[in-house]
């Protein structure tokens, strides 16, 4: 699995037409692992990928080999210091607060607690793995406007921000870009066409 630095914006898992950018805000985390799951019934992740970059409290990576529909979650490393409000527990697969789609609902179990449930003491750190029970999130087919512009730069034959290759423009890619812009930005292309889509004319 190729892992490139990616970028801090937009937050969440964003497909840009060529790969998926992952960006997660955490001010106090010491490490962030992206967990990729093969199916909604998988008991644990098939891969853990350490997000290689952190800028302005945002951890990020770009995976050019992923496609929309990939199930994922995060394991966040950091302090478990209740007096300071920190409850990091990397034994738990946690949600992406900016996820665009849910791939599976929660399956309730005590392993979902960060502490040992039933002891009456939430300082009692729990090491049971929550992966079999937690929700899974999907890398969505929805593009942000930033993702659209990235895809357009690629289709235009310019260098995309995250790759050294160039892509040739085709009638099919032009139709795709126009359709995507129209879905994401109501009123396109009549409103500021040159600002929203580089190939709108």
C-alpha cells in the first residue's frame, strides 16, 4: 500500500478522483493509525497505516491505491490522564468525526468503553480490542470542492498536487467534471464558472 503525505484539508476521508486523502484533527495525540477493514464483519483491521504527517494539529496521509467504499477507522495513541481530560486508548477503533458515510452500525459490547465497564472506576484502563464491535466508516464517493479542483488539475494534464504523473484530458473526463461540479455546487456553471471548474468552458 503506497502512502503519501497528503494534506490537512478537507478533514475526513476524501476521494479526489485518483485516491483518498485522510485528515484527522487531534491536538494531543502522539500517534495516529489508520485502520483499513476488508468487510463489515471483519473482526480486526487488515492493515494499520501510521499517518506520516502532522501539520497544525491535523494528522494526514494520501493513499493513491484506495477507492470509494473502503471501510476504515482510527486508533489514536496518547495520554490516558483523566485529570487533564485525556482518554486516549489505542486498543479502541474510534470514529472519524468528519466521516461522510457509515458502513456498519455499532454492535454493543463492553469493549467499546475506554475503561473497564462495571468496576465503577473510569480510571481503570481497558485493553480489550473494540474492532469487532465498533462502527465502520466509508471513504465516500462525495468530493469536496477542493477535491474537485484537484481532480480537474489532473484531467487538465497539469501535475496533481500529490503525484508526479500527469493525466490526459478526454471527453469522458470533461463530462465527469461537469457532472460532479453540478452536483456539488448548485447553480454551476452559471455562477463563477472559471472559479469553480477549470474546464467549464
